[in-house]
C-alpha cells in the first residue's frame, strides 16, 4: 500500500469515527472542538466497543447543560475504563 493510499484510508477512518462519535451524543453540537476530538479518538481506537461505556454516554447525554464538574466525571469514567480495557493504546 502506498503512503498516499494509507493517508486516504486514515482520513476516511478518522471522518467515520467523528461521524460515529456524533451519533452517540445528543448534544454533540454543543461540545468544544477538543471534547469532540477526544471522544472521536476514543471511538476510533475502540470501534464498536465504545458503546460499552454506558456511564460516559449516559452522563454526557443528560438533559441539563454540562458543567465543568460533569466533564470531570466523564473524564474520570473515560480514564478508568480506557486504561483498564485499552492500556496499550491509552495516552498518558
């Protein structure tokens, strides 16, 4: 596979992960670009296993606007599950 083909495939996969991530969250349009990137990266790395992070998904989909404390809870749930299940791919 050529470098150009690999880049095209990666770009397609990254776009698909962003699309898939947006389907998990009702309030996707309200998230900051950094929040979207972090969640899309998790979806990219974990694929269909992302749906098992029910605490994260449920908390992010609550009806009230998300506060900094809410995002901290989400971050901690991501970190715990992420490191437990995917420690070889989890960032430090």
